[in-house]
C-alpha cells in the first residue's frame, strides 16, 4: 500500500472512530448516555465553577491519537477531534490546545475541535507529543471542563532502510574448516519502529560469496558453506551481505555491507624437495665450518606451518659434513665439519631430510610431513705446497765435524697427484752465519763452516722445499741442530796471579 493510501485510511479512521469527549460533573451536565444537552443557567455556571475548584468527580476521558509520519500532501493532515458533551454546536464552546508542538506542529479549530498536523512528522526524530486540551466558554472565557492531557503518537511507516553501522567488516577463518564453522556476525540496524508491523524486521541474505559462505537469515551469522577451502588455492573472499526489512517481503527496503574474509593458514601441506639430487663441489682447502652449499624443501604453507628442520640421515660423509637450518629463509646449509683431502677421498654422498617440526594431528593423513634428497659432493684438488716428513727435525752433531759432512737428509714431497719435483734451500734469515747448506735436489743438510760449541751451542734453521713447476708453492720445516762438545780446549787460568814471599819463609808455607 502506498504512503498516500495509508494516510487516507488513517484520516478516515480518526475522523470517524476516535473523538475526545469532555465529561463534566454528572450532577451539573447533561446525561452522557442520552447524548442531549441543556443550557446552564447563570447560577448553574457559578455552581459548576465552585464544584470544579472543590473536587473533580470525573476528569477528562481521552484516547491516544495516531498519525502517520512522513505525510506528503499539500493540505494539513487531519489528526482527530476534541468534543465536549456541553458543546451544542452553536459556537459557544472554544477549544484550546497547548503543550508540545501546539500551534507549531499541531493546530486546532477552536470551534469544531478538529486537530490538524501542519508540519511533516518523522517518527525517528520524535515518536509522540503530549498535549493539553481545554474547553472554555467563548463568551466568559471560563472553563467548561477540567484541563486534561492526551498523547498524539506518530505511527511508523517503512521509510528507513537497514544500515550496517559497523561495516565494512574484516574477518578470518582457518582454511580447511568444517562446513558450518562460524566466521563473523554482522548486524543491521533499522530506525523504523520495531513494535509496529514488519518495518524493522530484518532478514539477512548473501548476494556475493556463494557457494563458499552462508548467512543466517535471522541472526546475520556468517558460516563456511564449502568443504576443504584451501588457502593455497584462494586466500581472499569478498562477501556481500544484504539486510532487507519487512521480513524480506517484496517492497521492503534493503541495505548491504561488504565482509572481507581471509583464510588463515594451517599446516596441511607437507614439505617437498623440488630436486631429488643435488651436485655440489668444495675445495679440499676449505676451512672447517665453511659453507659447501644449500638445499631447500618447498612448503606451500606460511609462518610457523612452513618452518623446516634439516638433518643428515645417511651417507658416507656424516662425520665430514654438517647441516644447519637458516630460520629466516628455511634452507639447509651444508658445512665442512673436518678438513678435506682430495688425495684421500675425492667425493661424498649425503642423504638430507627436511621435516616440519610443527604438525597438526588432523592433517597427518596428508603426510608424511618430511622429504629427503640426495647430495653428491665432489672434493676439488688444490695445488698444495710440499709437505715435510717428519714435520720437525732434531740433529746432534759434534763440534769437530768436518766441513761438508752430511748431518741429516731432509725430505719433502708434493701432496698433489702431479707429484712435482722438489728443490730445497735454507732460509738465510734463520742461518745468518751460513754454517750450513742443503743440497738442492737431495735435501742433504751439510756443514758449511766449522762449528764451535763454545761459541754457538744451538742452531735453529728453516729448510724450504719449493715445487719446481710452481715456485709459489713453498713448504718449510724447522731443523734444530745441537752442537756436541769435544775436548778441544786446554785449561786456561781465568786471571794473572802475582804473589810475594818472605825471604825467610819456611818450606811448605802457602
């Protein structure tokens, strides 16, 4: 029904059925049931006035008036009629209206008692007005009835659509949640009168977001509606919810809101190595703890659900290499654990495992949440300097040894596979007196000058070994020479002695 139609019906209703009557004192007025009226004499009027001041046997009897809001007609809106049983219809009664909105919102015809609304009314701004009515003798201005209050209530029409005051909404729900899992509750507010009709009875429906989500038509609770929603396939959803008043019936007003829903991650994806074989190489000269290479197991989850723990589970290099987990990038870093030697072992094989440390029991059937890969590590040869065997020499030689005598054979070899020829020499900074020399090819260490224990009893010299084909590769060894004593010095007095003796000294006297 249109607004104008409702207005017309209300006008007829009020005009025909609801009138406000003044009931005076029964012993001074006409009989109510008869509906007749007799004029009062001057004495009766005075007596009525006295009676009104003494007591009121019966006050005004009134009903509430109702008027529809948002009237859009050009004529004043008829509200109702005030009427006193003492009104004989000759205009002798004057009706007075006072109180809330009197003369501004509502007017009264002081002769007929007809009340009209002269302003457009909005129930959402004000739902009722309290007014006072008075019937006066038009000639004397004296009250014909006691003053009484009555209420004009503004009757609601459906002129406000539901509104989501808290929208748009943001919510999240774990991926893979069971159907019917609660996500968020949205609430629409309708400013119309919830106690009158269906104007404020809101029904919720989903306009966008199916088949993933559903909404409870009565409560506005959004739930998951599809099984196995996978964050890795689709993470964000824009859901549009409609709230429609009039219980959702045709002609009701509607409002919408947006709910941005994010699927939060759960550990439903096991880690997997994209490569089943890795090939790495490392120099044999690599120091302990140096990095050989990196492996990574991919996990489609995020955050704590994608954390990884790497370990070496098999292979012939478990005691030579180690693996650590980089917590920032979730990669496994293989490092050197012991010194390497190309000449001893040229390659190693490792079996590496990557596993999730944080598991969810309900997804174990999607596992195992671990994977392995094979890593082949080649040790690369490095041109190393000659190595002496042994690594230190100690020689004892008598001081009277002849010049050119071989006192020790110094031996070095190239550790590389090429086994280059070696050339020997003495670091002259360790033998400034040039007491020794070494044969360049054989490594024979010989005396070059006489040795004197009483002069120098210990010699610490450094012998160098250089690769013939690569002079930059030089090894060294320390040779300690102890000079042994021989009886090659006659006794000597430490000083000159001078003595005096008396000429008469006896034999044996010191």
